[in-house]
C-alpha cells in the first residue's frame, strides 16, 4: 500500500517553512567554529535574557510536575504590565502558537485569510496548515499597506482573518493609526503581530503599540513575544490580547500545558526587570540607526528605515544571495529570502557594536 495516500492532499503539496539554519550545521558547512560566527540573521537579542530571568530558570522548582495549564501567575503579571483584564490575555509557546490557534478557531478549510507580503513567513504557513485559501495583497514598494486593495479583497473573497505585522518583518515599518482603524472597519478579524514593538518604543514612539485597542475593537487580536526584547527565543513564550468572545474558545483548543515551567519562570522574571529590558531595547535601537548609517556608505546597499531590531537592505548591482554567502564565509550571518519580492534584499539584525564592526569589516573585505 502507498501509505502517503493517507496524507491530506493540501499538506502533501504545501511548501515547508524555512527556518534559520542551526549554527552547528553552518559550522560544518563553512569549516568555522560555532563561536566564531556573528549571528545577525534571526533578529535575536545578542544580550540574551536579563540576569533575573536567567537566574529564575536555574532556580525553577517542580520541573518534574506538569505546569499550570492556565499560566495563572504569568497572566496576572501580564495583566499588571499591560493594564488589560487577565481574562483577555492568553500565553502561548511563542507568538507562533497563538497565530495558529487563532486561525484554527475561526477558519474552516477553504475559507480565506488575507496576508500582505512581504511579511512574516509564518502567516502563509499557518494558512496552509489550516487549509485556508490564502489571499495575498502585496504591499507598495515602500512596504506600506495597500489599504484600498485589502478592502477590495475583503469584499470579493469575504475572508475571516487578516494578518498584519507592526513593525513589519522584514522591513521594520509601522502601520499608521488611520490605516489600522480603516481596516478594523472591515467585517473580519484583524491579527496584529507586535513582536518588535519594544524597539519602536525605544525609538521614541510611545504610542506605537495597539494593545489597548483590544478594549475598543472586538475584531482585534494583538500579539507580543518574549523572544526578541527579552532574549528568550530559546524558551518559546509569547502572549496575546484577545476579545472575550474568542479567548473563551481558544482555551478549548490550546495544548493543556503549552507554557513550560522554565519559560514561565523566565518570562515572569523578565517582566520584573523592566529597567534591564528598556536599556537593552534602547541599545539595539541605537545600534540599528548606526547600522543604517554605515550600510548607506556602500553604493550597492540601500538600507530601508526601520523601527524594529533589524534593517532590510536592497542590494544593487550584485546578487543578494551571493553577498549573503560571501559574508557567511567570513563568519557573518545575515538573512536572505528566496522570494521574488525580496530576492534582491538581505536583512541584517541589530547586534552589539562589535557585531556591527565585524559586519562592516567583512563588507570592506569584499571591496578589496
């Protein structure tokens, strides 16, 4: 028997999500020690978790017991931090889990989801896994949303869900208030991913977050993560603010013990160390601006403005993929996207000053 006939046809046909290649694999590929790489390809926080968060993981007790299925302590702390009701908050194994849960709760196979590429690759992945029809409404050349086109797509396809990201990954642009309010008038659920919002706030934009808007709009979900500013990418913990009508049903379909005890302990400690988080967000925001200034000195690189902890560069007069490979051979890792809208671009994470220096040195070596 051909056992593959048991597969869902859409799963068999879908493309796999392309995650970052592990350092161990890259070490073997390029013949370099793992610790010799400068990792600027995944928007990770090079400063790592706060000392309090690291200590909380070491001191965690009861690891032989199942964790709290309701993440009660974490959600109470998040309620105090966000000034939102605890019943509207849900924690997930990274924001990725919450993106998937939201889609699973509202989408029947074949129903439409709108994505606005280029944006986070998890959105089309989640749409495919849930058997949705993906309606792509490309952004303008400056990466701003084509709001009229989204409205036309909503009228034609009658989607249930719209994925948005602010600051957007991969370019770091923010969605203006008036554009978001216009989209919230559509008869669909808007999922707004704010994975990088702390870096916009560190850039002097305190009103950038729309978490509080979830108390105003019953069709808005806002997601956050501890992976970026809190440096907890390896522990996978995020959270979201959901309208009450949706939150009650997400509890039914989430994995019972989705937040492990170590991740919960680290996230709680991170929330208690706001001064540390704000300091590191500020350092990375300033390094991002320094990075933009230095990259602009190379005539073949066009860096875009960003409010996140990364910079997207258009590569002119040479191959972006080749540039990425040449940097990797020198131990500097940046992100290349093999997509038609981004195949002439690389994305570079903001790191420590010495990481930026290594990158610039490697770029200068290519000029020799």
